[in-house]
C-alpha cells in the first residue's frame, strides 16, 4: 500500500512533468491529465486513444480507468495502491513504445445513426431561442452560408456523405464530439453566443469543425441541423449496445449518418422505446492512420458525389 503522504507530496511538488514530450498534469490526488499536443487533429487524437487503451491493456495495479479526449488522456487511479511517481514511469515507458511506432492502427466500430435532417423539432428550438434570447436566422441555412454552400440541403448532403470520427465522449453524459473523415466534408462554423437554454434530446449539432449529438434536453451552443430518434445514453438493457454500459459511443468509433424522413423517425423512436430497435454496428474494423492519410490525399481533389 502506498502511503498518503507520498502522493500528497507528489501532488504538491510535481503538478506538471515532461515525460519525453508527453505533458503530465496533476488533477487532484487520484487523477492525472496527459497532454499529447496542442493541435487537435486525427493523428494526435488517435495517439491519445491508443495511449489510453495501452494503459488499460497493461493492467497496471491501481489504475481504474482512462478517458481520452482529442489530445489528452485523463487517468483515474487509486493513490493507496499506486504512487504518482510509479504511474509516471509506467506511462513514460508505454509512451516511448508508442512514439517508435510508424503507423497508428486502432480497432474501430462503425455505427450507423439515423437522422432526420432539417427537422421540425430542432427548428422549434431555434425559434424558441429567437423569441426568448435574441433573434437569429435558420441554423442549417446559416451553417451552409458559413461554409460557402448554396443551401442547407447542400450542407446536409455533404454532412451525410462521410464517416465521422468520434474523438471523445463527454461534456454531457454520452455526448460524442466527432470530426469528418473525408477532407472534402470538413466544415467550420461559430457557436451560439449566448448558448441556448434548452436543446431537444437527439439533436445533431455542428460547431467549430465538429459534430455532436445531444443525449438529453440540455443547454447547448452548436447549430442544429437534424435529430436522431435513437438514444445515445441509456440504462435500457433491452437495447443491445447499452448492455455493457450507458453510452452508445466510444472514442475511436466511426459514425455514418443515414438520412430518414419524419415518418421513419417516429417508427424508429417507437421501436427504441419498446426496446426492439436493432442498431447497425460493424465491430472490430482496423483503422490505420497511414491508410487514411493516403486515401485523403487521393480524394482531396475529386468532386464529392
């Protein structure tokens, strides 16, 4: 057992430590935050996910869980079983092994998410914001204009044409932050200022260069472009993906949005509520960073069909 005094001293003395290019930050007496980089991109995110998985695979006594998010990894550990200094050395060794590997290959699930784009429910959220907080225009049209597209429909077509990479899960329980994998489908848009006080559950929003799905009725600042009828955070064990835990998504997943109409939305929503909806999930794909870079370079100049 590790003495409490050792960890308390470590916490007070070594809040920030360089581990061969990996920045260690103390985050209380039982958490630490690892910073891999400042720039958020797919390569750095894949390294963060890889590191988080390697730490768990190493079965280090005292490590409870890891949480990767874009370019960081949060480690939860038991300070009575594992000192901060010992954990740092374990992390340093794993990181040195990862840094020597040329490619990053991650096991990645592909999850199909049905979405009713340009729907009446998120439109009502925007209209309520305009009435109660400040006047704004139509969210999908604003997003399209911000990205040089002629219409909301054109943006929807582009948004649904690519797989989206789940870079992290959090902020709200089960909420995924995703980036488009097809370089031709990248987008950029400002967020609400001030944010909405309410967002309908299942809303699909875009902000910055990312896409998120709101797991429940919450405040929010992303521009809303559609809504999914399936839950993404649930304790309903009749739905297969939630038998292992309450979140649908994991960092390193890929998401393909499938466009549906309002009638299909209602049908899927009812099936999910009844516990009979069957998610379309492809398991155990291997996603290579090098292969993706080569593919991205090959299609970058091609027209999106």
